[in-house]
C-alpha cells in the first residue's frame, strides 16, 4: 500500500520528523527543498540509502515546484470525498481508508515521496477528520527515515493540531523584527499546546551583510533566541526563482546549499 521506498523500519536508523515554520516569505519552502536534497546527499555520502517523506502543509503549496516535481491531487481533495463516504456510513476504518488514499495520491520520486496537503478545511467542521488525518500521516511517516514538513506561514498548523509531534522544529527568521515576533509566538504556542517538540533550531535566512547578521543575532538574543545557523542571501536562489528553475537544481557550492548542508549535519548529529 505504501510506497516501495518507505522501508525505513528495515534498518536500525534513527527516524526524524523535521518541521520548517516561520513568517511567510522567510524561506521555509526554499529551506525545506534544500533540506530534502541535502539529507539524501548526506545519506548517499555515508553509504546508507535513505528515504524521505516530504509534506507540503502550506495551502499555498509550492514545495513541489521547489523540488521540481508535479502533483495532481492534494489531501484536501480526498478529505472531502472520505467525509462524504463517512456520512453515507460506508464501513471500513476511516483511518485505514485515509492511509490508502494518501498513498494513492502520493508523488513518488527518486529518494523521496511527496504529499501535498492542499486546502485546510471547507465550510463544515472537519475537526474529527483532521484528527484522523493527522493520525494517518503520523502512521505513514513512521515508514520513512526522515519526514520534512514545509509548514504554512501562520500558526494555524499548530493550533489546529494538523502538525504532528516533531523531533526538530526549524524556525526560520529573516532580517526583519516581524520574523522574530513570529518565532516568539511559535515558541509560545508550541509550549501552550501539547505539541511534542524535542528540539528547536532557529535559522536566520537571507542574510545580506556581516553587519545585519550581527544585528539580527543580537536582536534575537535579546528575546532569548539563539540562532543556530545563518543562510546568506543567495543571488542564484533569486535568479532561479525569477526563471522558474527548481531550487534543488542549484550547484553544490551555492552559498545557500552549503549553509543548508551544515544544518543537515547538525540535525543528523542531534541526539536529544
Ligand atoms: N537565501 C536566500 N537568498 C535569496 N533569496 C531567497 C533565499 N531564501 C528564500 N529566498 C526567496 O525568498 C522568497 C520566499 O521564499 P520561500 O521559500 O517561498 O518562503 P516561504 O516558504 O517562507 O514563504 C522566494 O522568492 C525565494 O526565492
Ligand atoms: Mg512556502
């Protein structure tokens, strides 16, 4: 039922669920795509093939573009169908049905599978369905070595509990104070709600100069945030974006790729 790549359980590898959240436009999608690329590259380098589940949890889905793949259906599309079936009381466990349907719409690529969440909800109340959906995605992600979730810009994914518990929550900030305020709200909400986040890494993206790097580092520290990694403003990311080239095709030595490689090493060596 699940993709043939989903075989993480066969090896004794530490599985990790990584979420990428932060202010809209801070670079979540770019970072998620490069994380997936560099996780696969790191696994290759160390001779342990691994499989990654990519989840685009942003209704304004563009992780597929960043990864250079296309998709036909989103989880939002099948949620409504399953809900209709449930209302008609067609037997069979709804979670199992979700799992099977999600596996059907999953995009299978070399090294990774992609699930696009799509629209969060329609006019009705989907709370119980969201709960089952989350359980189905939790169950699916257990079959992969790594799950990377590109979260939506707001905080709804946390408050609606459509995001599962995570091992590493990467919070992206940029050079703006607004992005620090979003990061602070994310920390607060993750604490208030019962989201099990084992570790939080703060990543500052699109850093233009040494001076702004120091300024943002100091501003974050004043709010109790220690930045773990800096990603420079990368002209080639901007150029790829303008030309519509998937960001995963950046050269190995691009400043953004080199920086994300460092983040992957940090995440992989994190044993907390
Ligand atoms: N390090 C970077 N250097 C240059 N441009 C970047 C960088 N990171 C992201 N961008 C650009 O910033 C914009 C927002 O990035 P995106 O990943 O879509 O953000 P989000 O997913 O948080 O909304 C895009 O145009 C992207 O190309
Ligand atoms: Mg995005």
